[in-house]
C-alpha cells in the first residue's frame, strides 16, 4: 500500500432507514357516485387513497344520499368532522348498475335544466327536439351542481334555437340498490387474476405502500357473511400483515336482543370490534362502525400511530343513538355495560357528549385472556407484527452470519425498548434461541426469533370505597 502524507477526506453513506408507518389506515368498502368523476370506469374496484374531502370528490364523487352511496358517509366523518387522512376506499358499484330513462319532455328556464336524480352518467345524456339530437359541448354543456345533480345548459350560438323552453332529455343513472353483499365480498377472476370487493385488501399495500389497519364496510357489515369475510381477510393480508375488522351489528334488533344475535350470527372473532346501534349527528345518520373507526384513528393519532389506547370513553361524533329505522334508542348505563360484557362496543352520553363505550373484541365472553379480548391489546399484537415485517424487510437475503443475527435482535430490542420508554408497552424483548434454530434450519437460510411483549390493559374498573370515619368528629370539640 502506498504511503500517504497529508490530509484527506473520504465519504460514507448512511444505511437505508427501516420502513415505518406512523398512521392508522382504514379501508372502506361500499358505493360512491362515480358518475361525477372524469373517469368513472377507473373508480370501479380500485383502491382509492384520499387525503381530504376535495380529493375524495375528485376521485369518487360525493353525495349526501348515504344510503345509496355508502362511502360518502365515511368520507364526511373522517374528512369533514374529524379532519383525518389519508383514508382508503373501494367502490364496488359498476357502470352497468344503471336504470334507463327514455327521452321525455324537460322544461328549460333561462336555458337551464337540472335532472332531478343523482347518479346520472354524463356520457349517456341525450338532448333533442324529437327530430334532431344536439351535440354536447357545441349545443349544450353538462355540469354537476353542489348536490351532485346534473345541470344541462344551452350554449348561446349553438344549434338550439334561442328561447327554447322544452326539449327531450334522456339518460342513464346509477342504481345503487343493484349492488348486493356478493359484490362487497368480491373475489378473484380465475383467468385474469383481477380482484374485486374485499379481495382488494391485497392491493392496498401494493398500490399505496400503506399497510391497511382497519377494514370497514358501513351499510354492509351487519350482514353475517360480509362480516365473516372481513374477519378472514383481516388475518392474512399479502401473506404478511394483519388488520382489524370494525363491524356493525344489526341495528334493527332491540338492544335487549342484540347480544344473542351477535353470538348466533358468528360475530365472535378477536380480529373484530362489534359496534351497535346507529347514531345521529346534526341531522345526519351514521353507522356506528364509521364513528368508532374515526375514534380509533383519532386515538391512535394522539399516540404516534401506536394503537395501545382503547377507543372506549373517547368522544364520537354523535348527538343521539337510533335503530335502523331511525327511531331513537336510549340504552341505560347498566345495559350498556351488559352489551360490553358480550363483546359489543356501544355509546353512552356523558355531560361532555357521547363517547364510545366498550373494550372487548368479539371473542369476549368466550375468551377471557387480554391478548384476544381487549381491543387495544389485540391491535398492539398486530401492530408489533406488522412493524417487525416493515422494519426488517431490508435485511432479507443478507448473509446469514453472526453479525446479521445480532443486528436483527439488537434493532428489534432497541425499538421495543423505545415503546416501553414511551409507555406503549409494559415490557418487550426479542430473543434468538438455539432451540428454535437447529443447524439444518440455519443452513437452509431460515431464522426464528421469539418476541415477548406486554401491552398495557386499560383501567376498566375503578372503585372508591367510602367509609364514615368517626375520628373526624374530634374536630367539633378541638380547642
């Protein structure tokens, strides 16, 4: 080696940081008024990520008819009421879900006519006088108003005579009620491999690089078959990740009957938070799954995205509770606790507003261990598993030597120690044990680590024992 005399500088590069995700990403399945967007076909059975209500409108449209267009409820709750994002959506409504309106007489006023129906497909509109079909863009224009209805405007100087007040207007409009539970469940095309419905949970990470954390289908998850598929998908995403299903129980059932309904219909998974009934806020009606999901996202957000805190006793956007038919329901506090004791999250009214109420997953009361029954503890296990995959993926295919074994263990332990220091875990450690790693296995390139964690449970019961202390009577005769 040549001798060097003097001063020199060399350059080193920082190792690539581990991949982390600090936000909680819900994925909603349902229907949207895609007729309002520039490319409706591109919004069918695709994972759509939106960060605010304007982006949601641009990508999926918006309507206040939440019964027809269920995804709009979720968008309003997260973006308008809670100012949260990003949120992922999957619209399953197809452009073939339409009803046809033949050309009929329409009265124009000041050159304008509003089609009094939502879901009208622009490209299907025809405007004529019985003998001539006029041209869009030349003779008339089409624009959606603020409430999602299509407005036809006669173009001055076009072929439509000035002062025209009556024309024949025809169109096709989306018919949301053609969508059924089978469409929400979806599947995979055996020939093309294209996925639809809940099967698109597999595309969320591939399309967005975000791990999906919550699976929600307001308006559909009270169907036991839909709920069962949501739970099944939550347990194995891309063969790597876990999520949590937030499901609605049937809000047409009375609160005294819903615990039995929950058990009979199989809403009993530890990967599931069951919510009941529905709720109102400022004249709007929400599914409880939407409000509890927004509550979970907000609670996680206050804790750096770590789901260690229960959503129970946190504020929700509600001013009343209702059954599915809109009639009010008033659940006494002791009955709310009965629902909790059957693995159901409901809501209670406290002086400062309505709060979510309930800590148990659907697995309760069949199971009693914290790992399967407490919502935040269950979600912490999924969180730890997901984060370990993200953080250590970059070490896959490195040379399997002592340095790699120690590097993975040290990195994971440092991260867990940070969670302990922040109060997100009571304790945690990672161990590489010889018994788990025989020579033949290591020679085949397989490493196994043991991870031990204890997320904190919640202070679910606080009791004050009040007694009469006669010793304080001495104060009456004290000098």
